[in-house]
């Protein structure tokens, strides 16, 4: 039946497909972390804010500033995603590089900016925005590069 056919197809798939599946899973774990916790990271850690602080307190204002920076970083992230997706497609159409050699740098950019965000950003607002903006690269590579 159909289930047996699918099981046979999966079993006979090349090992590269399993590696790609594992990489895609890890890329999406990273994307999900940035998307779910990015605002909290900006407001609480980078800006030192507290949404539960009394209104008009420095911590409450810092929280608002952090959320505004998160929104601005998200806008920059969207712009970078558009431009980098077009660049990746142009590279794939004009160069004879295998897709994985175009995808790998996207993943490494995500790795480096995630490490920077975790260990080096501190309270550097602009650096945090740059890290957030560049964190889109693994996702962009996963969408822009066809592996079919």
C-alpha cells in the first residue's frame, strides 16, 4: 500500500537527504528562537527594561524602547531577507556552484550572529539590531535555495 511505498522510498533515500533534513531542523530551531524570544531579549536584556515596572519609570521606558528597537530590527530583517533572497537566486542562476555551497554561508552567518547575540551584545543597541537583522540569513537560504 501507500504507507509501505513511502517507507521504502525513505529507506532508500541518499544520506545527503538525511543530512539536509537535520540541518533544516536545526535552522528552524534557531529561527523559532529568534522569532519567539527576540522581543523579550531586546526589551529585557539589551535595554534593561521591565514591562511590569511602574509606568513612567526608567525600566518601563527602557522596555518600550527595547520593543521599538525590536520592531525596527524586524523591518531591517525583512528588507535584508528580500535583498539576500534575490542575490541568492541570482547567484544560483548565473554561477555553477552547488546549492549547498550557497546555503552553507547563510547558515554560518546565523551561527556567528547568534553567538554574538548571546555573548557579546550586552547593552549595545545597534549591535543587537545588526545581529537580529543578520539572523534571517539561514531562513532566507532555506527558502531561496531549491533542493528538489
